[in-house]
C-alpha cells in the first residue's frame, strides 16, 4: 500500500511517501501552504498511486487537542472531500516528530528547508513500525 504522510503547517506542508510492503519512506519537497495546495496534494496522490493519506495531528504533550489540532482537522475535512475513490485519510499522533526531524538534519544548512518533510518522514517510519 502506498502512503502519503502530511505534516501540516501554516506556511509549509511537509510530505513523505512510503510503501507498506517495502517499509520504505522518502521525504518529498514541501509545499507552500497557499491557494492551490489541495490540487498539488491531489496531484501527488494520483502520480504515486497513494491509497492512504496519513495526516499528522499535533496533540499537546498531555495528548489533548489544542488550536493547531483544530486547524489540522479543518484542513483534513476539506482534503477528504476531494480524495479520489479508494483513498482514505487517517490521523497520526505527530508529537515530537519535528524534534526527531531536526535531530536527523543536525548540522545541515538545509535544516529549515527539510524540517517539514522530514517530520512527515518520521511519521511514516513510526507508522511502519506499528504495523
């Protein structure tokens, strides 16, 4: 199964693509969160034959949903209404994925550029480990 992980942000949306049979994940170029972002995500879904969209849900350290989680749920509702038949959307607890992503690029000059998609990549690795 092909999985697209999404790390939603107000400015950038990180993407990572994975395959459950291979348990392989790769970060993709992040998207600017602006007009047209839904069609860009749908293009990625179609291009790679994605079956599942895994959307990071930013919970508080205590596991509750705050304001950012509400924004992600609003984004999810809109995206889900546009998904092609056969593509489902699920949420993934994304607590601490940004910290792990920053650890992966420690010392890199491209830290800011890579952070969002590496957070999505970390989510996919966690997802694969849970299977």
